[in-house]
């Protein structure tokens, strides 16, 4: 909840000032400090997820942007803030898959899976498949949030809110949560193992 509040605080300050004023220049570093402190605490507990790390990177980039870029460039940055966030999430999902590294869903899967399953090919394949599916969701969210910048008629309220917040959130909370819940048992059943190993489920 704290990372989401940090990002929302920054975005609200940006929208209120057009990403030009003192409020957003104050909100960005304050949000970055708070989320960084939260990250350090979670890392000390070995609980810093790839999603949290990506959120820290996002706020770091935005902080640099609002302090370094000239006013007109900050306005452009503000228009693509949500797109940048989903772009970073997409990179978080895709880069490990393409590089052969550990898929990001593995972090969440290990919260519920028995250690006996962590090194199995089935566990790895489920998480590769789920990470690929999440990459698709992040890509779709990025396209939705980009729509108001492409189509002028969508660049006004309430359509900007709908395409940059409501519809992406609906994708993540609807199909995304359904994917976490139903895909692992489905995959086990597909390969003939049935639902007897539900602890391999990846939930984030």
C-alpha cells in the first residue's frame, strides 16, 4: 500500500500543477524518499519484490525529470507518466524472460510453494508462462494509458481518467488476479498432474 500511495501522491501533485509547479517538485523527492525507505526495510527482510524495485526506479526517474528537465519538457513527461510506469513493468517482465533469468512471478510463487517445488521444471515453466502473460497485460495497460495522447478526443476528462487509471486497473485486478489464481492448477491439470499440487500457485 505504501508504494502505491507514494506513486499516487506524486501523480496527483503532477496533475494539479501540470507537472510544472513547486508541489510536484516537492512531492517527487518526498515520495522517492518514503518508497526508498520502505524498500530498504523490505529488503532487510528479503521481501523486496521486483514490482517494488520497479516502482522505486519509476519514482527515481520522475524525480530527476521534474527537477532537471525544463518546464515544457516536464509537461510532456507528465503526459506519459503512466505510460512510463507500465513500460517499466513490461521491461521487468520481459527482460528476465528474454535473458533466461528468473521470471518475476517466481518471487510471489515462492511465498506459497513448498521449497521442494522451487527447482522443478514444472515450477519454472508455470512462472515463465505466467510472466509472459503478465507482460501482455502490462503492454495492454501501456497502450490504454497511451490512448489519450494518440486520440485527441480522449485527451480530456473523464476519458483520461478512464484510459489511464480505470481500464488498466480493471485489467490488473480482473484478468490479472484470475491468472494468478487459476493458471497454475490449469497447467498442472493440462500436463496430467491434476490439482494435487496447488502449492505451486504463483500469487502476487
